[in-house]
C-alpha cells in the first residue's frame, strides 16, 4: 500500500465521488456523504476500492426510545417555531435523544467496518469506482427515503442503525488501507479523537452561543454541492492536489454543519430525533473519513 484514501470506499484520486447529493439529501434534513469518502483513493496508497438492529428496551419517560415506542416520535416546534423561542425542555429532550441514538449508531458502524475489512468488501468495486459510486448513491438515498418515511416509529430507529452498518461497510476500504500502515491503529485512534474533539467543540458552541448559526445552512449546502462535483470529477482526473483540497474543505464544511444541525434542534427547527441523528451522523462520518485520509497521507509510516 502506498497512500490512504479519502473515502469509506477506499481510495483517493480516482474516486472522490460524493456519496450523496446535497439538494436531495437535504430533503430529509441529512447531508450527503462526500464521495471522497465513498470512493476516494489517495495518490500513493491504492487499497482495494469499495463502493461508496440493535435491541433496546423502552426506558423511563424521556429515554431514548420512549417516543418511538409510544408512537410519539414527533415533538412540538414550540410556540414561535423555527428560529423563535421554542419549548426548551422539549427541544433539549430531542437533543438528548439525538445524542443517545448517535452514540448507539457507532456500534453498527464499527461492526460494519470490521466485517468489511475481514471480508475485503472494498474489493467488490475495485475495478469500477464510478459504478461503485452510483451504486452507493442509490443505496444511500434509498435509506434516506425509508428513514424519512418511518421517522415517527420504532422502525425508523432500526432503519437508521441498518444504514450506519452499511456506512461502516463503506468505510472498510479506507480502514483497511490505514491498517496496512505500521502506525495504522494509532492513526485511526488519532482521527477518532480529532473527530470527537471537533464534535464536542462545535456542539458546545451551538448550544451555548447566542448567535444564530442556522442561516449558514444554505451556503454550506452549496459548498457540499461543490465538493460532490469536484469529487466526481476527480474519479476521472486523479489529481492528488484536488483530493487533498476536497478533504480539507469537507472537514471545514461538515464541522460547520454540526453547528447548524444542533441549533436547528435547539431552536425548534427540527423536532424529530431520528432525522436529527441522521444529519449529525453524516457530518461526523465525513469529518472522520476525511481526517483519517489526510492523516494517512501525511502521517502514515510505510517503512
């Protein structure tokens, strides 16, 4: 191996096709996975490309699954709606449930990545990264659709967990490439710690700042569209510099989207924790995948 990819799909320059379209993904209040993560490969490291539920008992009122179990997954917006003085106690409950489900979603993601590495899942589309990217997009948007349709029921939780398992499989190409480096395990833990730190900082700023960041959403989604186009183009262009640029911008844009998505919950713009979890999960996923790819390129020990 020579260079890690920017993508869950396994590689860099020839596959940075995004894994989702911004405009359509936004319809479900989610953000697409950039295809760097879906099919990116780095200039030097060329691992095999890969194409880009958990049981839980119902707890006390206010617990993670109580709303879905009772069929009341949708919470009120608050008297003044999005951007106004929402019912803070209700919105904080939505946010707590969102964080709980987000933490739970890491389990199937890790399981999917482990199974993908063990079975060399990324090799399926190694010969045709563009076809793999299209397949990934079709599956991802299929999940977005069914999750949106079932977001007010317990089925929505299971579908979300199934989606995160699928995303773990998509990440296995990149993980396998990094593990092929002598310091691969260290790089993965560093990327995990960096992602957790970014999330903690951005979520705290969104929670405690009096500034309204939700207005940045439209501009950031334009940025996501640009990333998608650049990633798809680089599947054919194979430019390492473009891959690196897209990775850096992806980290910045998806970090800012954490501000937007957390505040949308707190200000009453999002009242369903399944939808909120999906949006924030995709932000965290993109940050981790791109950060890991950059660490692999510049910090990987190939001796």
